[in-house]
C-alpha cells in the first residue's frame, strides 16, 4: 500500500497453462490426388497369332514429400541484468548513512590499503571489527566466512577482499531485514520501550508522521507518566502529524495504555502506539512494570500488543546487545529501531545482534529530522560501513 511499511502480499495468481506444441521438426503436407492411369495402347496384331499388348503403368506420386531436418538455432545469450538506479530520496539517505558510519568505515578500509593478502591483513581486520563493536562471535564468524570466500574466488587483491567482506556482512545482516506491517489487525497496537536517552519518543514521533502521511489514522498513548517532558514532546509530534493523543498527568502508565487501546478501537484508529517510560534492564522492579503494561494491553485487545519495539542508541556499542537480550527475555521483542548512527556510532553492533540475538531491525536513524529515519537494508548498511 505504501513504501515505508509493508502489508502481506496477495496470493499469486495461478499460472496459465502453456499451449501444447508439436514436436520440433515434425512437418506434414496435405496429400495430393494420385495421377490417373493412362489408357492402354493396343499393339499391332500380327497376322500369324494375335498377342495381347502389355499395359503400360506409371509410378505413383508419393503422398508425403520428405522434409529436411531443421537447422539447429543457437540461442543468443541473455542480456546482462540492468540494475535500476536508486531513487534520489534513497540515494540521499545512503549518503547520510555513509557519512554517519564514516569513522568506523575508515578504520576498516585502512586494513585493505596494502598489496598482500596474508595473516597480518586478517589480524588487522579482526582488530578493526572488534573496535567497531562487532563482538567476538560475529567477528570470528565474519573472518571464517571471508577466508572461505577468498579461497573460492581465488582473490589476490586486497580491494577484492574488501568487496567479499561487504558480501559476507550483508549476508550476516539479512535475517534482520524485515518490514513493519500494519493493517493486519485493527487497530495495530505497538508498544515502544527503551532506556532514557535512546531517542524513543523522537522515533515514535517520526514513525507517527510517516504513518499519518500514508493515510493511517494513528492514536498515541503517553504512557511515560514519570517524565513530564516526555508527554510534552509526544504532544508536539501529535500536533505536527495532526493525530490524537491520550495523556494523563501523573497517571498509571498501564491505565493510560488500556484507555488508549479502547479509545483506538472505538474511534476506528488504524494504529495505536504506546510510549512507555525509559527503563534500564538492571532495574528489575521497573521491568516488571513494563510486563504489567503489556498484560493490560492484552486485556484491552486480545492478541495485542502486536509489535513490541525496542529503541537502542547506536553509540552504546555492546551495551546495545545487552539491552536487546534483556528486553527480549522480559517482553518478547518483535523489532528494533537503531538511532543516532550519525558520526560517533560504530555500527558493528548490528553484526553482534545478528549473530547472537537476531531481532529484526525495522528502522535506522541518523539524525533528528523526519527524513533521518529509514527502513533497514542489509546490503545498504554493509556498503555504507565498508565501502
């Protein structure tokens, strides 16, 4: 329905049955009438004894003419696939993402400036990946995969090795590539969680704006009742997108979420998004409160929340992986939003997430503007980080 989000595709139409073809080389001609036999010519009768003249016969014309075998036709090789250029908006996004990851990408690219492929290159690459927050498990996996690719391709140029590393990283990140679906449930209820300062409320505002621009009726729940600025900030985004918001000053966050889901059902909303208070995974009593919010939402609508999104700061490195593990165990995450990939973030943490806790990454962000939040592409991210 729209490009920023995905809907379940309709079942493919059954393929039309191909017409039956005659076997190649089989050609028939219509039968011609046989030539009439000529009338018998009487021979001269000798005086002595009459002898009957023989009857002349003619050779019949064959009904089927022989057909020579067809000359085999060698099919021309198929044309090379034409890769359509990225649309201008996406190309602009790639430039911003590449600029955000330039610091890490430059460190990794420096490994391939030599002329030889040897143990020293792989040692320097291992160090660069660890410094990029890829983690030990993902780094070892990438190195082993890269060595196999180099051997299979018989690569001799370090720059060719870097291209193979792009392929290896893109393949590792591919399981994280998944689009956010809306419309399967009415309303689709999303619960957004994360630690303070990760950009949770801002990400909700951008997501709301994109949904509203795509003709989706959105209702927001200001369930972060502990931080007054959070309600005000969410209210500003609600005004910009011209959507409704349910808010209570000092109210119970679970009660606000419950009221918002019921209001969304009554008002015909397409999407309900609940902004919860920031939580550290180590604050067990606050994590229990998040579980309570989720239970209350389920009471308001069976099967909800349909999405539990964790917003993580791309600058937090391996701590981001710890957050993913803790929130996933407590709530059952369905997707991630990775923010602040705009200059100091290392980006390699997504490799660690893909290797150790592959929760889909719905969106990545590089700044505060609306266009700075985009859908995640494994190939684009690998190219932005390594090329």
